[in-house]
C-alpha cells in the first residue's frame, strides 16, 4: 500500500466505502479544522476489494461521530496515540440526527419556516431508515 506516513496523534478512519472519503471529509467539516488530513483513495482491501482511508491529526473528540455513523457505521475508527492504535471505536447508528441532511418535501414545515432545525429520526434500525421528525418524509441515502 501507498505509504503516506504514520500519524502520531489523531485518528484513522478505515474501511470507508471506496469513493466516499471526500463526502465524509465534508460532512465531518475537516476543511474547517487546521489539522493535517491524508485522504487515501482506492486502497486495496481484503474485505472490501477497494476502500478509502482518512488519516486525521487531531483529537477525535472534536468530531461529530454521530454524523460519521449516520453516513456509514461500518467505518472503523482507530484512535492513535504516540504512533500506535490505542483504541477502536464502534460506530452506532444515531437515534436522531440534526442539521446534517435536509428534508426534501416542499410541503414540510422546515421548507416553509427558515431557521427550524432539520431533524431526522431513526425509524427502522435494521433497514437504516431515517424519517423527517416533522413530516415523516423518508431520507434517501443515495442523495448523501
Ligand atoms: Zn420534513
């Protein structure tokens, strides 16, 4: 594999579905932080064929892991300290997600009243279906 160097302190997101690392970079708002980020695309993976990896040199506590879990809870989060993996975090689908996705229903109150938070609630854990809290519009994952 391509070697982009080990990070000393921070975290590595592994097993990202190939091609989705940039979307995750955006949703975690990594562009707004001044930390070092390495994006590795199409790394070889025994499990997945191809995968993306994100290496981030900043404290994982500054990240909204609910957002990450919402996007893909199969991503592995490795916490790095002194160049070693010290912890692997499990991602659990959040029960509720706020202001990450927007309701597309033009008749939804969030489309009419500006400034309302966009809240989606997990309505089916097995099928990973989220619905708008106000109008129950189903969120289509493909639009992420
Ligand atoms: Zn709605």
